[in-house]
C-alpha cells in the first residue's frame, strides 16, 4: 500500500529494494502510478565462491505496471584481467538467467482483461521490459599503455574492437537479444578516488596497482516498446568506478475493460458473419426415405438430393456407424457415399435396398421384416443430416434356416405382421416350400418334360421364380399352367439360399474321393455331420432326384450327370460335390414321396 505520508499527486514511492553483500538494488516510481502496480517480487542469485556466495551475483526485482511486466537486474560479475576471465563472466550471466525464477501468480480471480494481458512472467527474459545494470567487469584486451593512449585521443571505436563484452556479445556467447546504447564516454574503471585520472597511468605514487581501464559499469535493456534516450557517465568521484546512468522511454499497455468489451462484441459479430460466409450450407431432401415393400432379391431405390445453398464448395460424406467401418447395413447400398458439390449445384444420392443373401434375410426375419435405419450425412465444416430409411421386408422362406421353416405351423406370410419367431415346434419333417414344389412336380408327369431344364432364368415363362416364391410364402397352390421348369428352378434356388449347405462341407471332406465302400461312407458321414432335422430333408431330396432322373430318362430329357451337377451345386453350395451326391443316389438312403409309404433307411 502507498505510505500515508506520500500524497498520490506528488513525490515518489519505493517499489522494492534488496541488498546482497555489496550489491544493492532499489526501484522507485511516481506515487500516482502506485495504484496501477502489482505482482511485486524480489529475489537474489549468488554466484560467488562455490557458486552461491553473495559477493558476486545479482538482485532481481519484477513488477507489473498497468498491463506491462517489468524486470530490473543489478549484477556484480567476477573481476580479473587474465585471459579467459570473460568466459567466466559469460557463464555467470547464463547462471543468473537460469536461476532467477519468480513465483507463479494465482490467476483464478483475474478479470478477463488481466487474462488477456497474459500470464505474469516467471523468468527475466519473459518480461515485456527488462533492464540489466551493474559492474559487469568486462575488460579491454589491449596493453595498458595502448589503452591510455587511445583514451587520450578519445578513440572509443578502436577500444571497442577489443572490448570483451562487445566481442563476446557479437560472437553469441552472452546477452543475446539485449541491447546497449552507443557508448560516448571514457572507460568507467579504474579511477583514483576523488580524481579524474586512472590508476596505472604512470603518474601515481610508487607501488600503485596498475589496472587497465575498462567499461566495467554497463546498462543493457530488452523489450519491443522501450527506447534509450541517454547513456552517460556521471561525475561522482567517491569510488574507483564512475557510475553510468541512462534515461529510457517505455510504452506501457493498459487494457481498458469497457473498450475491450466493445472490441470483443464487434470482433464476435465480424467472426460470426465471416463463419457464415465460409461455412458450407446445404439442404437435404427428403430426410425420410420411404422405400415401401422390399422383396427378396429385388431392388427398391430411393433418392436423396443434396443442394449446395451456400457460397463455398461443400464436401459431403456419409459417416460410419460408431465402432464399425460401414455406413449402413449390408442390404442398403449408397451411391455415391461422398463427393463435392459446387455452389448452386445439386447431387442425387441413390439409396438401393436389396436383400439378396440368407444372412440378410435371416436378420430381417428376426426383426419381423421391419426396416428402419438412420444414415448420417456429414457436411465437412458444416452440420450433419440424419437420413432415415424405412420400409417393410416381405418375409420369405428363401434364406430361412431349415429349423425355422420346420417350426412354422403355416406359410411364412400367411400370419400377416404377427411375430414369426419362437413358434412351437411342429411335427413337420419336410419344409413347406420343398414339400409344395416337389409334390406339384410329381403330378401330371411334369418331371418327364424333355425341356424341363431349359429357360429357367428369372421371369421367363408362366410363374417365374419371384411369382412362385410369393405363392409359397403365402400358402397358395401353384397354378396348373405354371412352367415346370420354373418350379424346378425355384426348388434349386431355394436350396442355394439356405443359410448353411444342406450337405455340410465337413461331410465332403471326410468322404474324400470315395474308394471301397464309398456309398456306405457317404451315408455314414452324412448321419454324423448333418443336423438331425436335416437328415430327412436330404433323404427326401435324394428320393426326389431318383424319380426325376428316372422320368427324364424315360422322356429323353437331361442326363443323370447334368441333373446331379445342378443339384449338387445347390445342395453343397459349392462345386465338386457331384461324386458325393452320386454316392447318396446309389446308396440305400430313401424317403417316401407324396402318396407312398415312408421308408427312411440309413
């Protein structure tokens, strides 16, 4: 606090002072500035014997005036004229700079203007303004007589060429970033006390110590907003040193809170306007895509249009689901997943929903056919849009497991939207779709048609696979005018869509290439590897194939090898199973066909 006996309008007040043996620093200011001063701290650094005694070292004082930090250093460095002593003085300067660490200041209660001014520095070099004064003891590396002759003719430039501080500073060894004004005065050391003559000039009494004159006493400074106005030697003769003085002009920063707020508001307004101009802006329509009823293996396409309504290029990208590397379920295909849209332009994005695998069909079966997915469309540098895709998957027996089909008490879509899972097991041993297709083909000598295996592509003839699939799913009987080839193609495709092969791959591996007893081994490995509820299905299909081969032979249709090839690929869901299926055909495994006595062997 300001001393009571000092009026604020006049006089000076001491900011702080400290003595370290022969080093003394005191800093004063006008009393009118006291109320704008804070963060005052003084510390000492000893560099004498053992590196810590106070006969050499520095006293440092720091404070803040308005919003500018200032630091004053008064130092006394090692003396000596012998070669190499300048490097010891360089080391002491570095030691002082390294060890002079001021306390941190608690900023928890600071105002915004104080925070904006920045933290209170803790090192000498971090201050806005720093002034270093003292007896630095740097000497002139010239002969004593040469120095005196140069002083006599006031040839300071000649002496500066050998002046240690100038040389060391120019070499980057000390006081980097510090400034010193032009020296236009004679060396400040070593005078005879009370006189204007130097010791050792040859005019003194016998036995007088001969010391080479030097500019030992110096003032250096650093900071962007400080200017040195004067730098001179004073006429004080009470010591063998002549003190030096300097006048500086420093510009101090002051943050005025209400003006700062005005600037903040104006800056925020300009930034908001700028951000609006550079931020991509898009419209996305629609954000709810209704794709209707989705049928197995048939695509439904929805469209989303992204329009760039901003003033900059917009880069769009669909984001992955958290924790995954996909942007949507596998039955939704997005094209394109990302692109750039120019100003004023639009980009159509196609959302194709198509369920074409057993895995996808099974998953949607568990969801009771409900499709409700959210895709995240990200505008780089802008907002995110949430695109919702809704629809209904028409449940089908194609792609369902044998177990689920056997557990259905009625066709898959005859129950409407009611849940189809967790139904009570039935006594059915053959899935409805397989039973319906084989029963229909066994009637009216349809298996005898010679072109039964021709024109089986989807959509050809009366009753394409898609139509037949709907009839099976809804529990309807196939019309009599259905093309037999399409019915047989539907049976084979039903086998191809099963989640797991009807004949397990492990059975094929164990069976190998046949050999002695290969028919019995085929049945034996089938019994061991196939699930219990699958075995009657295999046996039924083998019996149906025998009938098909017999009828085709009678009608001069497809060969046994061709039939085995088609069915083995579907039953094994891979190539190379013909031999195994042929072994099953030649074995005793059988099952009654419609209208015959059941005779399951094995």
